[in-house]
C-alpha cells in the first residue's frame, strides 16, 4: 500500500481544518476552533488502480507571532496552500510559505486553494496576483469547505500528481 | 643557499714535507668539480676550473653518467607531487606500522587530527556519523543501560536486604528457590504490564511503516496515531533543540493515564510502544534491539522510503517480539491453590492410609495378646462399618479382653468384643477356678507344673475334703490336681475339743433309753465342750456337725436294740438341746448292736456297749 504525507498550510482561519474535515468526514461547522500544533487525519482514495492513503497534516495556521514550523513539513509528499478569498493578505502569506517549504522539502507537488468560494461576493482578492501565480505554473482551485465545492477534486488532483 | 667548505686535515707529516703545489691545485680543482656535479647551485655560482678542458669533461661524463641519471630520477620524484605521493603511499602503511610499533608517539600525534576530523564530519553532516555509529550505539547504550540498571537493582537489593516484611521474606525465599537474585524477583512481582501496540514510524515522513497490536487491544487508526506521534516528536525535537543549533532528542516516554508510550529513535525510523501498566526496563532493550536490527537490515530501503511500504517487506513478526506482557500475579495465586488442593488430598489419603495401617497393626497385636491369654480363644477379627470386631470364646475367669486394649494402644471405642463364655481346661484357668471356688487357706499355694496343679502347704481337713470333692467333679481330660504334698493341719484347741467330745461315752442302764442319773454332769460337760467347739470352728471359718450315735448291747432283739439305740441318741440330742446346743447341728444315728464299742462278751463290756457316743464332722 502506498501512503503519502500531505500538509495543509496557510494563514490562520483560512479554513484548513474545515477543508480536511469536509474531505474526510463530509462535515462542516461554522464554529472556529483554531488548531494547536498539528492535527493528523487520513483518508484512503483510489487513483487509477492504486489505493493511496493520504495522511493529512493539518498544521496550525501562520499568524504574526508564529510562523509555520518547517519540521512538520519535512517528508511531505505534497501540500496544499490555503488562502481565504475574503482576506487578500492570506494569498501573500501562502506565497511566502511556499517559498520556505520549497527550500525545506524541494519541488514536491502542491496546489493553491482559494477557499470560502461560497462567499465569493465578498471576496477582496484582485485578479492580478492570482494570474501572476498561475503564470508562474501554480495550480489554483477555488474551494469551499462549506459547500464542498472542489474539495474532492483538489485532493484527487494532488494525489495524482504525487503518484506520477 | 648551500655552502661548501672543504678542509684538509693538517697532519704534521704534511706540514713538514715540501708540497708539490701543482698537484694540490689539481686535487682541489677535482674536488670542486665533484661538488659542482653533486650540487647544481654550486655549479652555477662557482665557475669550473675544468671549463674548457675537454679531457676532464669526457672523463666526467664517463665516470658520473650513471649517477647523474639516477639522481635526475630521484629529483623528478621529489619535485612532482603526484609522483612523490605515489612513492610515499607505497611505504606509508609500513612506515605507520613501524612507527606505531616503536613507541606511542604516532598515536598521540594523530589523535588531535582525528578528533578534529571527526568533529568536522559531525558538523557538516551528522547523519553520516550517526549512520556509521548507530549499529554500535544501540548495543553500547544497551550495555551501559544494563549496567546502570544492574547498579540500581543492586541498590534495590540492598534496600530490601534488611526488610523483614512478610512479602519480602516470601520473595527472598522465592529468589533462593529459583536461584535468581532477590532484585529480579522483586521486579517480577512489581512489574505488570502489557504492550498493546507497536508502531514503526518513518522519521522523515511520519508515515507508518508497520503496526502490530496485541489481541483485543483497542486503538485509533494507526496511520493517524503514527502521524500524531511523529508530529509530537518533531515538535519536541524542534522546541528543545540545543542552543548551538544541534537537534535535540525526541520524547522517550509519554504517559497518558495508565497508558505509557515508549519511543525508541533510530536514524531513519522510530519505534513507539503503547504499554498498559508498568513495563520493565528489559522492554527498552527489546525495542532498541528490534529497531537496531531493522536498521541494519533495511538501511537502504528506509532511506529511500517515500510511502510505498512494499519495499520494506513484512516487518510484523519482528515487531511482534515487542508485544510482551506480564501476567497478573492473581493467576499465580489461583495456580498455587490448585497446587495445594491435590496436595491436601494426597496428605489426607496418605494419612488416612497410614493411620489405618497403624490401627490394623495394633489390632493384630491386640489379637496376638488375646491369643496368649489362657481361657481366651479368638475366632475372628475384622473391620466392619469403620469399627473393629473381635470375637471368640472366653472363660469367664480369663482376663477381660477390654483391659488389654490399652496395652495395644487402642481406644476402647474402636474395638467391639463378641465373647461366648466357655469353661477352659487350661491349667492356668483351672487354677483360677480352684481359687475362685475353693478359696484356699493362705498357707496353701497352688503351682502349675506342666499339665498338673500341685497344692502345697498345709490346710485343714475340711478344706482338703472340699478340694477332693472339687477334683472329683472335674470333667474328664482336665489337668491333674495333686494334693499329696498337702499337710493336714488343724487347730490344736479344735482337735483337743473334738477328741474330748468324741472320747465321751454316755452309759445307759440295760433296756433304758435314758442315761443313768449320775450322767447329768457329763452331759453338762459335753454341752459346754460342744459350745466351745462350735465357737472355735466358727472362728476358723467353718462349722461343725455332731452326729449322736446310739448303741445297744447285743442282748435282746435286734429291732428293739435299734429303736432303743435310736431312742437313746434322741434323748441325748434333746438333753443337749436343752443345754443350749442348736439342734440343727446335731444329727442322730442309731447303730443298734451293730457297732459295738467292745466285743460285748463280759458284763463290763456289755455295759460299755449300752451307750451313746458323739462324732464331730466339719462342714463349710
Ligand atoms: N463560509 C465559509 N466558511 C468557512 C469555510 N471554510 C472555513 N470556514 C470558516 O472559517 C473559520 C475558520 O475555519 P478553520 O477551518 O478552523 O480554519 P483554519 O485554517 O483551520 O484555522 P487555524 O486552525 O486557526 O489555522 C470557521 O469558522 C469556519 O467555519 C468555507 O469554505 N466557507
Ligand atoms: Mg485549523
């Protein structure tokens, strides 16, 4: 059986825990309980003929005081960068995190998730930076932990990339 | 740089001898030339005196050609670092060996360099060094730990040495019996645990490599547990890393309620054991060794691991060896009871059998004792309804069988006797019977000689007569009773009185039934003597009977003589009765003229025959 460590990274409150929860347990809650340290979860999915177990490391979000611990990222087979569409600054944080992760684990597959897509009308995200990242080769998905939009797809996509 | 000095040694011989200057110059030139040849620098600075002398040049080239070439080769070797290195490398090993064998200098010279090299290596890439040392470190740490632990146990041993608790004593006994140390026994009893899970976790990715669980052990998803454990390790390692930037160690032990998690870290993977209860230190060793072996055998695959555990093969049996457990002593207690129960039974059975055997042998002894008794015939002895029954024949005069029970150490309620009475002809019993029936006088002793009982001593006549009657009544086949040695002894007073009484002849007138008138005092005397005799006899334990015999002379008819003599006896009887003699002691017999006291020829004789006499007999 194949296992992969997948880290879920991003600024605080962007919906990392909610995305994992939606994906693993198909549940969502409006309550916000900030993650302390790491919360490990897992889900097995089929990619083609192979079964892959994703061990999901939901890592506490980065804030002004605490940067993400790179030790948690070590050995990751792939990762998600999560930004909150309603908070444009979280995209910049995602970019900075990516740079750091890249030096720690190298060029492993990752996806950028612009979360809270259900609140798209209140998004403050301008198009330019997003397009710039796409131009740099990033794969970007709009997701919603609340509605489940693009959640399965995001995980499946990352799994495929990690196996290829 | 180099300088050349030539000095000729002055000898007195040289000083005094006139010197050929030209020869000396030539020699000097020659030497200088040799020096120039050897040292190129000198050749350059000092001009040759032979320059231009083609003969010398020719000679030189002939003489030194060979040396020159060799020298050039050497020069080349030393100047070219590559070649020089090659040359040195050929002899380096032997040179080291030689130097090392000579003294300690080489080691002390090399040591600092080696240390610096190691330090540098560790600084640049600690993993290499750890990788090299890990297979050594595991056993080394185990060993030092074992030694430390041993020390602790010795301490424990000391601590318990003077403890005289019941538990302590019991454990001491156990240690003595099993031949192990006291500390081991203490550990054995205090350490009760069970390893419920063992996780082998890849350090870099935190992914689960293998997981084994004890039967019925509940658990979270092992993948998640492994991720969380590895996250915790990362966190701790990261947070408490040393100031110099070196990585700190992870967590060795975590405690969650009565669950303990022990982590054993290796370079590529770590083992986590989830343990319920108090694990012994030996489990650490087991974990360490298991992890060490996995690292030794799977060094490459562990390095390359990226999520596909197939490259590691099946590790579950290896981890399985860590799933140790220590049973609760409760079970041991049960087994101890189980052990005691049959023992008690065996003891009971054995003691019952033994007591029965003992009792049986006592009954045997008892029966033997009975058989030895005269007058007892044992016909059977058997055990029935938990009681011994002894039956047979017994002369009533024989020993009471119940009295012999105590002699045979038997309780009276353990044996029931069933005895039929019979009369034994055994001499001993017969003797007893004689004693019981005849109550022999104290002077008489009865002694058994074989089948004969002999009476000895002296006895009164009446007793002898009684004994004779007893003997006469015995059934045929009885032992013989011999009275021959018995002497007839009577009381002299009694004999005297008897003789006196029997000597009396009371005369009667012819044809008269009444004694002559002058006979009154004689009768008084007889009565008096009789009374005394009766008294004496009573004192001796018997009674007397007096037979009054009436006689008549032969004159007249026999019939009338008979009645006359009877009448005479009756008259005497009544006269004695009148004098106070109890009539039942007096019997009367008429002899007529048939028992004359004298031949009855003369008148005097006839007068004597007309009389009454008395005979005394004794009865009991
Ligand atoms: N409307 C909406 N709300 C969301 C969505 N995802 C998360 N939220 C809410 O955002 C808040 C934070 O969500 P979390 O999933 O806890 O965020 P997080 O990234 O795990 O935060 P930290 O653990 O603090 O780093 C919660 O109140 C969620 O209900 C989404 O897709 N749509
Ligand atoms: Mg969270």
